[in-house]
C-alpha cells in the first residue's frame, strides 16, 4: 500500500495549466525524486501536496486518508512536511528556536501555562528543547543553537531548514531543491543526511536539479515537463528514456 | 537556578526597586509627577499588549484606542449609571473589547497582508464616532463621563495619587512579568515565526490563523484593561472620546511600541514611559514660545518618529547607523 497517492491532480493559474493530470505514488521508506526543467510544475506540485495551494481537481491520499483541501497545518499534523526552495528560516530567531517551531505540533501548552510557568509547561519546554537538540545533533549544529539563524553559513542554513521540518517527526518529507547553492562537499553531506533519514524510516520526496545527487540517492524518479508527467522509473530507466533526454537532459546539456 | 533566569530575576527586582523608590525623588509637585507616571503605567499595559500583536506576531492595529475606550467606557457607564461596583465591572470591561476584537479579527485575519490594519482603523473610528454621537444617551457625547468611582480592592482605595501610582505600577509589573513569560514559550515562538513568514509557519504545523486571532484578542484585552484602569485609577476619574478614543491616541500607542523596539518587553515599558513624559516636556518648552500649541507639535513628533523608524526599518540597520554616528567608526577613506 503506497504511503502517498496522487491522482489526476490539476492546477492552473489564470488559464495557464501548471500541473496537468498528474498521478503518482510514493511508497513507504522510499526516496522519490521529481525532476524537470524550470517551469515544469515541480514546486507547484509541492504547494498542492502541502496545502499551500489548493488544486482545481484531483485527489491526494496520504496514509489512506484524503488530505485534499486541508490547511497546511492540518497536513503537517498528519505527518507530511515540506521545505522551501529558497532558504526560508526565521532569521529573527535563534537556531534552536527555529527547530522548536518545527516541533510546535508536539506540544499543547498555550498562553496561560506559559505566563504562569506551570509544571506542565516546564515539562513540555524541557521535552521540546531535548527533541530540538537531538535534531540539531543529527545535522551537527548542536553547538550553535544559541546563534541567530541568519548568521549561519548558507550550507548550514539549508541543513537547518531540513532539521526544522524534521523536528515535527514527519513520516514523509518533501524537500524542494535542498542542494541548490551548495558546494560539492556540502552536497555530499546532504546526500548522507537524506540516506540517514531514510534509514530512520522517513519517506522522502525530493525536487532537485543536481542530477548526480538525484541519480545517486533516489529509487523512483518522476519527470515533469510543462505540468505533465512524461516519464517515471528508476534512475537507470530515466537516464535512457528518449523523451526525458529530449525534454530535459538535452536542453540542459 | 540557571544563570539566565537569575539574570532575569535581578532585572525584575531592579525594576521593582525603581517603581517603589521613584516617588521619593519628587518632593515638589509630587502629585503632578505621580499622575504622569501613573498614566505611563496605564499606557505601558496597553503597549505591552500591542507589542505582543505588532512586535511579536507582526500584525498591525491602528485602532487600539478603540479597545482602550471600550474598556474605559463599559466600566464608566456601568458604574456611574447602573451603580455597579467597579470591581465587578472589570469583567464586562474586558468582555466588550474582547468580543469586538474577536468579531473583527475573525474575518480579517483569514486574509494575509495588512487587512487587519485597515479594519482596526475602521473600528477605532466607528467607536469614536459612536461615543461622540451618543445614540443611546449613555456615553455623554463629546463631553464624556465625569465622576467615575475609584476602585476599592482589599481595603485599598484608588482615590489618592500615591495609591493610584502604586496600584497601577504593581499591576503593570505583574503584567510585565507574565507577558515576558508568555512570549518566551512555544506560543511566543509561534508568534515570532508568523511575523517572519506565515506560509512557512503554517506548513510546519502551526495553525497560524488561530494564533493570529488569539493574540489579537489578547492584545485587545490588554488595551481594555488599561482603559478600565484609566477610568477608575487616574486623577480625573473622567473619560471622554478625545481622551481615550482619538485616532491620535492609537497612533501614539503604535509609536510607543516602535520607539521601545519591536519584540522587546522592556522596550514597551521604555516606550510607554518616555512618550508619556514627552507631552509634558513639550509643554514646558512651549511655554517659552507664546501661543505655541504643543499638542500639534506632539502629533508631528509621532509622525517623525514613525518615519524615522520606517527609514531605518531594520533595527540591525539602525544599530549600525547609530554606532557609526555615535562611535565615529568610519571606514578610512582613500583620500
């Protein structure tokens, strides 16, 4: 049984079709990639999946439950969390506080408990702090928790954004071009992290332009062109697919 | 106790000491200074509330005077015309601004950008107009309501300037600590995150709409409570539309938040006190120039402060500029 099923998803903006009749499945513990030239509808697909945008028609079924039309926070609460193409950290906050926001849905104490520092509040804060530190440890940033997020070097900001999404214990993580702007060692570090996450049981869907990375880590690749899925398959199949070479790789070379 | 908490406790104790000791510095014209400081304390409560909304959550209210007035007038009407005890009137004085903010927040906060600023601007003007027009003959029209009874809590009656001062500042102090606690939490982090990016915060699992609405209502409650104190604990025991509900008052509250610094509780305190003193300073200066209307000058100053802050919108930038100007850290020039 697939973890995520997308059926005939369609979205147009002012008559221009961005995503057209898109269907695919993601299985548990898989690393899937969505690739395609600029404007192929990759990020729009993520926006639809995460509830940032509402599709015109179609279905999104996550864990056997339709999530179509739900608000982003409700989708996140069900265990599907995404990152953004541009680094979108809360740079007005510290590194650890960024991660703590990602952990938000694991807590429940609100205004009153916080104002009066109730025992339940203290327990929850301790839990959130411990959880956030453990996620920071995963990306090697546990020593820099008190720094302002905006002061980190770019590569670490990217990792922090992933960490922030991880803090909520997602079952499926949607990564939108996580390697953009990273140098070779940083990309290697990222690949290592993604594989580590999969070992922990997290399913990953990644949008990426770095073909080397995509071919190295993913098991299933979905190729979009002008909103339409033109191919799907293993890295080997995709590399040898004429349609893909024509629409995408040919253009890039 | 962790070092950070100890440091914070020391700051709170110092603040408390300043509050307690301050009246002893004014031997002459004590009641004049006390009345200004009491007013500053009342402002501080409203400003802390507005800062929660503006500084933390990044939502702008241009009609906070309306909530202040809702609290002040509800209690003034109930106590003068329906003989309700002032203490009992606290509840309706909070419910009315809370309800108004909930009703206008519900539809406008669904929308992004600054619809809230427009809606609050509107509600502030409507409340002002209603208070002046006095359609049900209960608000006293432009003349307002005089003779509001003082508060009587546990044998303490807020009918003298010194009890008013200590009563108000005791409350301000408590509210200050509770609010500082409130922002330093999961709740506060969610607000700061919303300030930076609503979409990102939402995607991470925070119900941003709920939080925006919650903080807006809380912020209106602070203003309503401040208005309630203004009615029962300030020297005049008098409310009028021009004193508690004027658009300029809303702008004044916004300026206090901005002057003190967004998302700083200490800043709110500082902003409220410094701008409460400002009109008095201007009045003294105005007396040197015959016939100078200092209240006009006051408005111009708020405008100027807001423009300056907008120009240096990021505090980081402001800090750099100030340090360059004040510390003369100039780059060596080629010449």
